[in-house]
């Protein structure tokens, strides 16, 4: 399962990069929504389900990306 980051704001790869590996990423961008980096977490598929990634990790990744974006906007204001 892959979720496109454009509509959802995040991307989940379920064993597409490597068998047994799940990855979840959230973009980091500028004030004009230009993506230039991301925060990523990769976990063993045998230990963490996609639902657990979305329920437990995704909110923390989004919060961290938001904090980073806010700090970047202080340096590069509109």
C-alpha cells in the first residue's frame, strides 16, 4: 500500500522498498508549500502494523514537521 503525499500530506510504503520494511514519511516545505525535505520512520513489518504506524507515529511526525516548518518560516519569511 502506498499513500500519495500530495492529497494526504504523508506517504506510507509497505514493503515496497524492501521486504519486511515499512516506512512512513511527512514532508517539510517552505511557506509556498515547496517540499525540500522529509521526516521518515522505518520499522520492521513483522513488529509494527500499518495501522499502528498511522495511529501512533503519524501524529508525532506531523507535529514535528510542523515545528520544523514554523522554525524555517522564521528564517525565510514570506
